[in-house]
C-alpha cells in the first residue's frame, strides 16, 4: 500500500516560523529528535517544506532497501505522484540499489529526503538544480550531496554532460567548477586531489599508473581550422597575490620529484615525438656533477663551472662550444 501523509495545516508569516512549526510535526511523524535545517541559508527549502503537504515513502512503492532489488523504480514512482505544487520523496533507513537512476523528471519543488541510515548503491543522484532539493541527513545537515557517503561503487551509464559545483554545459563531459575556499586545516589546498594506493596484479606488465589519458578525438565535419588538439591542455594559473610575503615558485606545471626505483628514472619521460618550445621563455638548468652514463641516450647539462656539456650515448662527455 502506498504510504502517503501530510505535514498538517501550516499558516505562518515567515519561512523561519514555518520551519519551526514544521519541526514539531516532523519529530512527531518521523520519530526525529531534531530538524537540522539552517533556515537562514535554506530559506527556499524551508518555504517549500512548509507549504507543500504531500510526502511519499519509497517503501510504500515497493522499495526493498535490501541492497539487491532495483529500488530506482520505486523512487521514481513516488516522485511521479507529487503534484505540480511539490512534495517530498522520503527514503527511510535501508540499503537501496538504484539500477534505474532517480530523476526529478522535469518537475520542480521536489524534495528527496535521505534519512540517517540510508545507503545508496548504483546510479548516482541527479544534481539538485532549480527549486528541487536533496535533503541529505546521512552525514550532512541539509541540502545537496556535500556530505554524502557512498560505501560501494558508484556507477552511471550516463555519458554526460556532468558537473560538480555548477551547471552542466554542452561543451564539457565532466566539469568541476565553482569557487572553493580551503578550511586551513592543513598546509596545502587543492582543486582536485587524487591519492591512495594502486596495487598491480599478475599480468599488469604494460603499465601501472596513477592516471591514464587515452581519449580519441574526432573533429567536426566542417570547412574550418582547429587551433589545438591535445590530450591535455594547461592554462597559466590566474594568481591573485594577497600575501605580505612572497610566492616562492609559481608554475603552470610543477613536478615535485622523480622516482629512483626503475632501470631508467625521470621526472618527465617522453617516449616518442619531438619537443617543441614555441614560447619565448628560457630553458634553465641547475648545475650538477657529471651524471652516470645512460646507454643509448644523450644528455645536455650544466656543471659548477657554468659551462654546457653534452654526454653521448657511450657516456663520453664533451664541452659544448657556442660560437
């Protein structure tokens, strides 16, 4: 049987008063001890919850919450019954497998309410855009997916566009956008940070890498030119220097070090093709001692005497004379 009930009559002058009034009914109906909505921040959400009456529990639409059955169908059936003036899809504690992706279905004023103890597996949730909301009480107080914790693999068959931090665009398959301010809890800040351990298995003999870029590019069919086609494109960082001290090093690409465990070791290894410097910058080398010979490889380096040296593939060192 479909579980359907209302919050009751609400008549208050402000969204703050409405949310406070709603909190009493929410505690009574759902057995909650608190109603953690920051009304000052989530005024639109408070107003929506205070002025819409329909609440649909996905369990009433056949959601098993056992981590095995496809509960995405029940999620969407609950959403489909919400009238145009809005309502709430309530997800009680359970392990929900979303083989079928949940969508807002073009509707506005929909609240997807995830209770403590909810675990989602499978398709990721859509972005809460417009006047739709994801009230996530799993690990965060309210709103969005900022505090979400997925304990199993996240899989989506949707090929894009996707976006984190802003709206999707027709030019980006995956866009990471928006402003972010570091908490100051450490000594570094990152726009994107990938870490962890990768352990190879027997047969992984071609490569074991942290990231691999292997896109295929198909140009448009048109009578026009394309300025650049590349696997990666780096733009100089726009830096606003508000320090009273100095920025020690600023770079578009910074390589912090090189491995030493290989037969051949390098901070940057170019396996094929030419290296072309089309800019007007200088190539600066730090002085070193004569390096060990590297068979079949030539080297150019500088030593303490500020001279330029060339080492051939046999390890023979030659002074470079510029006339």
